[in-house]
C-alpha cells in the first residue's frame, strides 16, 4: 500500500484533508467513492461546513455560499433575515423537479437563525410570506413557501 493510500485510509487524516476544501468541492467529493461519501456524511465537522448540521460553537460562517447564487438575502433594520427565490422559469422548475436534491437538507445560515421567506406563486400570481425558526432547512422553507407537498428528505 502506498503512502497516499495509507493516509486516505486513516479516517481522521482524510477528514482533516477534506476540511480544507471549498464547500463546492466538498459537496461533489462525496461522489468520488463510498468511503469518502461515508466519511463526509459521518463527520459532524464536515456536515456543519456543508450547512447540513447546525454549528452552535460560536464560529460564524454567515450565509450558505451555495444558496446565495439561487436565493436573494436581505436584512431589515431590526436584523431580521429575509430570503426570497431568484428569477423565474428554468431555475424554479429545476428546484421543483429535484425532490431529493442536497440543497433541500441545507440550512440557509451558520449558525442557524430565524428568517422570513417570500416566494412568488406563478399559479395565482400571488406573493407568499412565511416565518421560520432557525432550524428550518432550505427544502422545508421552499416547500411551504411555494405550496409544495413536503417530501421526505434523506439526512
């Protein structure tokens, strides 16, 4: 067994190495092999970095960088976080068609915080406003905000 193989076979070393990758890279590294997927899924540290588990240690990560490109974030003068969907058509259709997509299990912020979600319903041309507690996932908020039937999310 090569030195590299020995390093990657040690769970603690693999977790440490993976912790230095970007969130985008970490998300897709789960597809490399079952071992890497299992290490990422079983690591509280890596799950927090991916916004799948809350981080209450005091380290503020801020907004989920993977969701910033698909949702609009704003703060009111009283510091309430407001989130809304961006755009029409293609992206919204992609959201609806991906019932088990990883983004559905992600938190919007680290550490989690309460937020308001605003969505435009194209079926009746109305705006929907919902308030959520801090541990609400993106998928739960999106389903309620768009009137979709919640699906069972793998965790």
